[in-house]
C-alpha cells in the first residue's frame, strides 16, 4: 500500500532523524521549495507524487543546479519502499 505524499515525506524525514542525519525540510532555493535538503551530502531529495511530470522536473532541476551547481538531486517516487528510498537518498 502506498502512503500519501505528506505521510511518505514525513516517513523519510523520520528515517533521516533516526539515523542522525541533519536535513532541512521544504528548503528554499531560487524561489522554489525543495522537499528535503541534506547539507552534509549536498543533496536535494524530491519526492515525486502523482502530479510530478518529468519535463517539468528536469527543467526545475536545471534551474536549481544553475543556481547551486555543487548540489545533486535525487528523485524518489512516492510509494518506493522506505529502505530502498533511503539507499538512493544516502547513496
């Protein structure tokens, strides 16, 4: 069973907290809020729900990286098993 986006988002944040990994929730970059930012990894985590579109996401990623080229972005589809999502996020 897939969790709704906000519950899935909360679950990923709980896992990061449990592991002692500092993160910022709804981190603003260039007038946009990124779902999760993990400063120690210089990683943006975008949780893609049913309303995400690849072209729009790619454009948004390009805008973020143009402003903050040191960052890397990972996309996790909502409903991905949490252990699998955490491997990608921490990878």
